[in-house]
């Protein structure tokens, strides 16, 4: 067998390994996503501080592939100001997608934390928005406002902007389906080095840190980098705490303070192929 034939055999073998692994991943994801995807669209939404938006954009994932296109890849925190106007607070690169940023302290930046009028945020989503509405507990507008100076100092995780390396991708995006591999990638990507990157956050990490600052999470929970966008799905968390079951330790029975809980998944947006894909 010549060198060219050997290379062809190797590439074919590698292709089938990747394909089988991808199919297996989709099968593992399906039970988590089916409950969220199966709910009808919410017709009336009254925003509250602390509501969480789980988003998939066409350009942020494997759109067009059943199951994969329903997987949340971004999260945002709903903030309702004292005048009643609602916004989405998100950690992101500001051109992904481009949105009006009314956060005066970051309008000059290209990434970090921005504040988008909620109507604009929802209208810009071209795939799906899942919603976790806060059910018990109260987060005041003043409590969120007190965190805005801190939020303005944060930068978006630079490796997501620059390269989105495989270890970062698996550490953040595949925690649910490859938990052990994800933990390893968390180490290789050094996401756990919170002191070094205390001013850098990715989207779901920011939501978790903000929830902690407004008193909705116990102070003892500090590993916010373990929160992936899909960690906020009801099928992954529960109605009484938002953190993934994987990171609940024997000494920490519940991540959230008693009195705070979020409703099961609802759906605000489902565009494109508006049909059952699971």
C-alpha cells in the first residue's frame, strides 16, 4: 500500500471516528434539550430582574443540524430599571451580533459587558431564546445598578474572541455531554485561574457572577467558570438552584439561597424551521 493510500485510509478512519462521536454527542444532548424545545412560545412576557435568557444564534453553532441547532450557546441577564425599561445585560463581543449598547460606560469598547434594550435583543435573535423566569425571591433594580460599575470593568474572555481553542470550546460548551473531558479542558485552558482572569468573563460565567453579587447565589459558590450556557436549562439544574448538578458538592446541597428559584424553561423565540426537531 502506497503512502497516498495509507493517508486516505487514515483520513477515512478519522472521519468515521469524528462522525460517530458527533452522533453520540447529539444523542446525549437530546434528553436535556427536548423538554425546553417542546414548550410552546410564550405569548406574554413581563420581564423581571434576574430572568435569564438562553440563546442560540444561527452564526453561533451548527445550525441546520437537528438537535444541535437547539443547543443554547449564549446567556444574558434581564435587568429592569427603576423607570420600568427592560434590558439584556450580556458579556460578548459587541459585533456578535451588532446591537444598540446603552451602557454609557462601555459604548467605547468592542467587547465586554453591554446593555441592550430587551426588545432589540429579542428581535435580533434569529434562532431560539429559552427563558428562565425568576419565580421566588426578589432582585431590586437598585441591587443591579450597584453592580454596573463593577460590570463595566469586565472584559470578554479574550480567547473566545481571538481563537476559541478546542480546550476552551469543550470546557464551556460540552460540560453536559463530556463532563470528565470538560473538566480536563478547564484545567488546560486555565479557566479556573480566577485571580489571573478576575476581570475576564464569558457569557454564562458573567450571569452567574452577577447573580452572586445581587444575593441570589450563596457566597460559598465561587466557581462561576463552571457554568456553561446550557447549565441554566431546567433539565440540567432544578427549580431551586441554577448550577449544574455536577458541581453541587456534599457540603453544598443547594447553590441558590433558600427563597430564590426559577421557573422551568419557556420559549420566547423559535425561528427558521419552526417544527419539532427532537
